[in-house]
C-alpha cells in the first residue's frame, strides 16, 4: 500500500487499471516525496490515449496525472537556454 497525499492505493490495482485501458504498453511507478509520502509517475507508449482512457473511465486524477509529460525542474538550467 502506498500513500499519495491523503489517498492510499495498492500499486497492483493501479497497474491493473492502466492495463485495462488497452492503450498499449504502460507502467506505473512510485517515487518518494517529502511532502506527500509518495508520488506517482508513469510511462506509456501513448501517454495521451492512456490519459484519455483513464479519465473517461473515472480513474483517480492522481493516476491520470502520472501520465502527464514532466517538465524540467526550475532549479536546473537548460544547456540550450542558460538564462
């Protein structure tokens, strides 16, 4: 069991929910987070289709958000844009 904010999940159940979307290869992982206990992250061959399928199926928004494209942390400078 993992705790993400005020929610508790079984990782296997989250993965089963993702597998039922039928959107190709996708996986869910858990990362430690100092504020919320854990944070969900995910990868998929088709992130957009997976998000749409999860959202339309009524999945928890935290699971849907795990498939969002992550942006570079603000404290790390981009080599191409050193501002």
